[in-house]
């Protein structure tokens, strides 16, 4: 029979249906390396408290080292009878050092403080992995911006042509959002660098253990928790992590949607690399943006992991409740999905072919320089309210005649408003419109160059 952790007061073992329901080992065995690291640290504080002799500590550490190697080699795994990773590894230890010594390690700790400590460790490692993958993607976006320092494109609001912008400016807008996501991960990590080990089941331990020493050994630079109930019951760090990963998914989905649009025949702004697009089983001509579509799809799944965990936590009384076992699968999933998606997404962006002529041909379309007429009038002393009217009138005439703003004759300009002297033509070109928006954060090439340098500097800090 399996080594149950709580056999003493029970006459019967659990029903099979309960054992199946209860088991988490098939997913929480991912925490095994962290569990073993926690056990090593715990053995050391037991020794410090006089509860293990030096010889016992040595044998315990040696047993844990062997167990760790066996886990890494795939020679030791949990079974459904083990229930969870903690029970499985306790069995593994007992098998290696014998029940007398192995049975001493559980003193002063509970799966309740163990599991949340290990979960923090797992998530902190994955925050770093995801942060690194974000740097790669930002690097691809920076590469696109650098390769196209002065390519104009139609800037849009409401998906309608609004004002011309630099393609680099647009791409860096996405990089800015991802920089904030990376910053969120770093700030989350700082907040999560506190160890709940030593909280026991909920009330701490009577054994004179040293939670700060455990925290230090496990890399929690801000020490151990100040409240053992909070330490074992709280999962806001997990909820916040699912928010950050969902936000990354949502930000990817916004890039993805644009790539999908840009890659259509109608836009023809970009072409995807063959290696990062897929074909159709029936239509030989098809080249589909599946990576972008999967990013869009997975963002829904990442949001689901956030809302699911929030619903699990809502109204849970303190301290530990078994509901909390439901915290792990959504978070493992969020990490694993992003770690699959980001490299493919980065590859897609890094290999995008950008059709400069097409973008630039459309940049002034849709009367996107009308604002420039209005702002030119303001510089001539015309109040903006009137300038807006006059520029609107220009658009109306163009629409009626089927022409563009720069095709209006001097006579037509003069007829619309006496303020519209032929000099207004000076602002009716895309390069001039872009160059004029040279304040901080604007779309002028010089302002975008400053932004690019800032984004690159931020990347080296990540
Ligand atoms: N496997 C549980 C979890 O993931 C930890 C075990 C705590 N079980 C208990 N009966 N106190 O949350």
C-alpha cells in the first residue's frame, strides 16, 4: 500500500473514487526539483534546532541528492497512489534512507506551506523564462523598426485612415506595451520573493525552526512571510501572475490581428515567411497566418486561466482549503502556452517582409492630411474651430470631385477660404507631415529615433 501521510486515525483507506479525485501528482510533479530543494533547506533547520544530528543531516542530504538525480534521470516518478508530489517524494526519500531517518523530515512542515513555497519558486523561474522570451520578441520588433526607419504607413483610429505615421513608430508602440509587461514580471518577482516555508499547516511551528534561513537558501531575497495564515492561504501572487501572462497574451493578440490584416490581399502590407506560415490541405494557393491566429486564440485561453483562478479564490475562508489545489493547472498552462507561443511569434515577426511602396502609397489616402491643413491654418492665426471647418470643406470638395487634397487647385482652395493661400500645399505631403510631429513621442523620424534608442536601452536592462 502507498505511504499515506495521515493513516493514524483512519480505519479504512480512501475510496478509489476519492483517490482519483484527490490526485494531483500527474501535474504537480513539475514541482519535484523545488520540493527537493525545500527539503534540503528544511533538513538544515531541523539540524540547527537540534532535531537531526550532524550524521543524520548528512545522510538525509545524501538521500535527497540521490532522489534528485533519480527524478532528473526519470528513474523516479510519482504514481497515482502517491496523491501529490510531496507524498511521492517522501516515499522516494523513505525508500532511499529508510523509514527511521526519512520519517523525521516531515516535522515542523506541512504540505500547505510546502506547496505554496514551491509554487512561488516554479513561477519565479518561469517569470524569468518568459521575460527572456519577451526580450527576444522586442528584439525582433526593434529589428523591424531599425530596418524601416523612414517608411510611412496609414495610421488608423477606428481602423479608418487617420494620419500618416512611421511604420517604425507603429511597431515600437507594440514594443512599449511588451516592455511594460516585462516590467510587470520583474515587479511581480520582487513582491513574490517571500517564503511561506515555516508557516506549517497554518499556525507556524513549535519546533524552534528558522524560516528566514530556509527563505535564504531557497532564493527568497525578502525573507519569510510575516503571517503564517496569510502565508499558506494567499494566492494573490498566482492570480497576479495569470493576469500578467493574460496581458502578454492580449498584447500579442493585438499584434497578431494586425499581422493577419496586413497579410491579406487587400492590405498587402506584409508577406509572411514560408517557414512561419502554413498551407491549406485543399487550396494549393493558400499561405495562412496560423501563428498569429494561434496567438489570438491562446490569448482567450490565458484570460480563462486568470478568471478561473479568481473564481476559485473568491470567498475562500482562511486558511488552507483543498480548493487551492486548483491553482496549479491554469498557471502551468499559462507558462507552457506562452513558452510555446513566444518563440514562434518572434520568428514570424523577425522574418516579416514589409512592402514599403504599398504602405507609402496608402499613407496619404483617405484624406489623412486634412489635420495638417487645419494645423497649418492655426499657424496662420485662424482659430482651430474654423480651421477644422475649412479643412473639412476641402475634404467635401475632394470627395465630390473624386480627387485627393493635393489635387485641389489654387482657385478651389481660395474659394473654400481666403486663408487657404497656395502655400498650404507645403504641408500636403506625407514626409512633411511626419517630420512636423517632432515633439517627444511623436512620429517624426528624429523623435522615433529617440524612442528607438530608449527601447533598446530598456532591453539591455531586462
Ligand atoms: N496537493 C495540495 C495542493 O496542491 C497540497 C496538499 C495539501 N493537502 C492537504 N490536505 N492539506 O494544494
